[in-house]
């Protein structure tokens, strides 16, 4: 009987350890589909009533988290490069350019539930850096006399909310959304004359992913 009770106690202890979702010292990585949906606004182009619009894009997203305490984590959000079409209603042109961007974002997240809970909702604040590169006008833009496109890089605040579900000791699934403050200035030439337009992209970033806890 004593052996049986000891065996049950060991099994119970192991089970209790396995259901701990997030605890201090844990490192976990998530990977999945990330979609950037701009909530953009823009200054007018050439004294018109039309500005620049940045279209949505989706790519592979990745987060790496380290649990500083049982409730607080440090998270780095990254992705493969997002490629966005840029369009304008000016002159009925439509899509005139493309840009690529990398948006590394450092977050501090707070997890609301105790470590034993399989559901782990969280929210956080952080800072975003967006690097724009490979900016270019397409044939439509070039035919309209546009050239030499360049977008300033951006620093801004970020907010997020999300939830993890711990499937077992190591695997989890996640859904999250970020709001990032991304503001840039587009520099370009029209028929050889230099111009610039301020663009507030300020996207929502949606991500559904699978994670692994080490």
C-alpha cells in the first residue's frame, strides 16, 4: 500500500509540473502567419486632396519570449520581410510603388493567470523599429514622372494583447494582435523636382502561431 501511495504521489507531482504553462526562466518560441493591416493616413500630394496609401501584407512571423517572473515576459517580435504596395488616387494612378520593411518589436508582457493555468491571456507595451528598404516606383509611377523613392525609418510605441493555450509540457498555440506606431516620410521626385509626403501607417498586426517551450 505504501509503495502504491508513493507511486501515486510521484505521478501527481509530475502531472502538476507538466501543466505549468509559463513560469520564471522559461524560454519559448512561436512561429506562424503574421498579417500587417495599415490604419494609414497621409498628407496630400502636390496640393491635391489625395495622399499615399500603404496596402496590407502577410509573412512568416516569429516571437521569442523569456519569462522574467511567473507573470512578466520579455518578447522580441520579428518576421520575414513584408512587401507592401503603395497606391494613390492622385490622377487615378492606383498602385505606383512597392516597399519592403522589417519591424522588430521589443515588448514587456504581463500574463494574468497563474502558471498552472493552460489558458494564458496577456497584454503588453513596448517599442517598435521599422526599417524600410527596396523602395521603388513601378512602371505606372515612372510613366507619371515619379522617381527616387525613399522612406524614412521609424521608431514608435507598440501595444499588444494575446493568449496562449498550453497543449502539453512543451507545445502551445497562440493568437495575438499588436498596434504599432509607424510614421514615415516618403521622399521622391516628380519630373525631377524633390517632394516629400508624411505618412502615418500605424498598423494592426495579427498573428496566429504555434509555439514550443524549452
